[in-house]
């Protein structure tokens, strides 16, 4: 009898040991992330409640070939030619020209910031005042005929003397991801008029048609680096809002058969980003975009977080590669970025979503200690997911 009791006790020891070492459940890490975000959300939402709408119609550039409702921006790294001042601009990769027109881009970033903050505060508190104010901005951008933006991007990242607009400029509307997600979070609120919702969804449906059919958009879809990833992540966000299952399936397929196999090396790095003039910032940006694809597109039957190519490429591999250099940037094995090296990293979305999915408290702890309210415009621009709360399920 004694031997049987001893045998039973020994059998229980590994299970008890495993219980002690088990990682915290995803729900606990999600709660910790929410607790971390709460003060930032409420402060940002208080600011957002004081803001009036500013859309593309509030400013214009004489260099734009479009009309007052058309979004316009100019290629960042293009400058006047000292040898030919009135001629076509020349490229200086990685060096931003401060004299280029950026008003529409800044207005869209501001719009994203406002809607993301208000949707986050609504999710935290249930207070309908946040929804009502968000609607003033949503109507201005998408349904008011006096101020709306046309659902196309024909004139983005133009180059003086060369192009009136380029496919590469489609990355500018990555800022609308959190607008679309914010609408998803708020759409069931009593204050959200069904007619407003129908108008907003109609705008995004029209933009999706343009994104998937226009030659500029198709060119961007097939871009080999972070631009291709950002085409897919935008389409995924807008297709979720409009419930376009065909496009959601397309995005899942592109993640698994295009982005992972062609952009990620076996060690989890992104060679197409690390060879550029801002290898660190671009690597962070591309990993964030891929993590967002996993966050948006995963289903019980098709979990992209757990997906790996036959060679082992997957989102976990990407996070495991980059995380040590987020925790200690001095160990970065590639050249430093030519600009903004000192401003990265911030609270990257791949850390918080990866921490919850893979139950990794170390990733969450690092994310908690990073900057959650960056103020450098270039950092804000390259951090389109600034409100993780509205994406956490």
C-alpha cells in the first residue's frame, strides 16, 4: 500500500512542476496590456474630443494634378536637382525632403489618431460621447459632399517633373486601418446611425475596388518589400469592415504564399529591409504589418499566428529574431538608420499581440516599458497601429 501511495505522489510531481512553470494565460496578458494602455487612451481621447474635422479639402498644393477632394502627397526622398533647378527631382534614398507637400498625409494621420483614440475610449468605458464625436470626423471624410476624400489614391507620392502619382503612394492610406477598425468597434453603439454606417462602408467598398483593380494599386500589390505587405494589410482591414470574404481569403493566401516566403529569411530577418538606408525602422515596420495580418485574419480553422512555411518561416520566427534588438538596440547587427535612428523602437504592436498570442510575458514587459505616445512625426507616420486596445479580442 505504501509503495502505491509513493508511486502516485511521484506521478503527480511532473504535473505540479509543469503547472508552476506554465506561462500566464493569454487573458491575463491581455488584461495587463489593457491596464497599461488605459491612462494613455483616456488622455488621448480627451484631446480628441476637442478636435474639429480637417480633411483633404482644407489644403492644396499647386503641384497636385488632382482636384480639391483628391489626396495628394509627394515622394519623401526626392529633391530638386542642383544641376537643373527647374527640372525633374532627383532621389536621395532615406533622406526626407522637408519642403515636400505633406498636409494631406498629416491630416489623415490626425484623423486616424482621433478615431483610434475615441474608439479605444468607447471600448474602455462604453460612453457614447466618444462615438458621437467620432461621427463628426467620419462624416467629414467619407460622406459629406463638401469635405469628403475621393475613394482613390491617384496622386499619392508624386514626383515633381516625373510622375503625377505612383502606386508606391498607396502606403499612405495605411493610416486608415485604425479608422476602419474603430468603426467596427463602435458600429453597434446606439449613437451610430445606420445611415452613417452604410455611407462609411460604401466609401471603403469603393476604395477596395480601386485598390484591387487600378494599375497603380496592382503594382503596389506586387511590391516585393514592406509596400507589398502594406497593400495586403490595408485590404485586410477594409475587407473586414465591409465583410468581403473573398478579399479576406486573398489576403490570407498572400501572407502564406507571398510575403513570408519572399520577404522573410530562414532566421526571421527581412533582407529586403535590412539592405536599405533605414534597415532598423523598416524591419520594425514590416514585422508590425505582418503581425497585423495575423491579428486580423486568423480564424480557428486558419491560424496565421501558428502558420509556418515548410522552411520554418513564420511570425513567431520574425518576432524572435527582432526582439533581442528591440530590447537592446546596441546589438543590432546591421548599419544604423540614416535618419531617426535614435527614435526607435517605440511600443511596437508586434510585441503586444505576439505576447498575448504566444503567452510571452517578457515581450509584454518590454512593450510596457517602451514609448506609447511618440511625438516624432516620422515615427508616428510609421506606426499606423497606435491603439492596440481596439484590436485586442
